[in-house]
């Protein structure tokens, strides 16, 4: 899970041009400097490509914190490993 957190944080920091110290699991995504819906959707799309997963809209809209996003990615990655 730590590796997934690191990848999620890296993508957020790249897209939002943030220092990694700004991002932790409890931070609200909408509260991050420079975060808007377009940039956050871009991060989701990058993560989908990076991890070769696809998030359903309902799950994406339920994500509010960095930790939620990490859990979403982790669940899809784990699910892919189980069914593959």
C-alpha cells in the first residue's frame, strides 16, 4: 500500500505542482493548492493508465481525501491481481 501511496502522491504533486510535504493521506483533495475538477480528473486518468485499471464514476465521486484515492487504487489493483 505504501508503494501505491507514493505513486498517487507523485502524480498529485506533478499535476498540481506541489511539494511532497503538502500531501498526506488525510488531506482533502479539493483543499490542495491548485486542485480543481479538471486537474483531479487528469490525475485519475493518469493513475488508471499507470496501474492499468478503470475506476467507475460512482467510486471516483466518493473519493474526498488522498487516503480515499489510495484506497481506491489499491482496491482496483488488488482486484485485478485476484481475477487475473
